[in-house]
C-alpha cells in the first residue's frame, strides 16, 4: 500500500523526508542497509531498527526466574462485583453454545 504515488513523490522530494526502515527476518539473509546502499530514493535516509531500537541483552538476563505472587490464579471478585460477569466452566459454555446452534 502506498500513501503517495511515485509521480507525487518525484515532484515533492524537496518537501518531504524519506526514511527507509527496511528490516528482514534473519533467515532471509537480507540486509536492509546493504540494499539501501545499492539503491534508494534520492535524499532519503536509512534508520537501522536493529542498531537504533533493539538493545542487546545477555543470556543471563533471560535465565532469571520471574517473581510471582505467593497465591496465583484468577480472582474473579472484581469481575463479579463491578461488571456483573460470572464466568462458567468451559463445559457449561460449550453446552450453551451447542444449544444456540440447534
């Protein structure tokens, strides 16, 4: 999808700022910046998403255990009291759904 057509862009290159943020999945073996260097819209800039937006982290950070509340599970009191929502079991809802289909 294009927001403008190529004719408009050509006539307005001095009035707009074009930023190429091309990014490809690693397994494609493509490099957006290398492709930009080979061919790009005149006066455009390249913004490298990997270098500018993604902060490298170490694997030790990913291996940390997450803190969890002592009691886990759903507390439905708020949904019951404030929203009037009383969820049923999966089996009960499935039965209701089947009844509506018949």
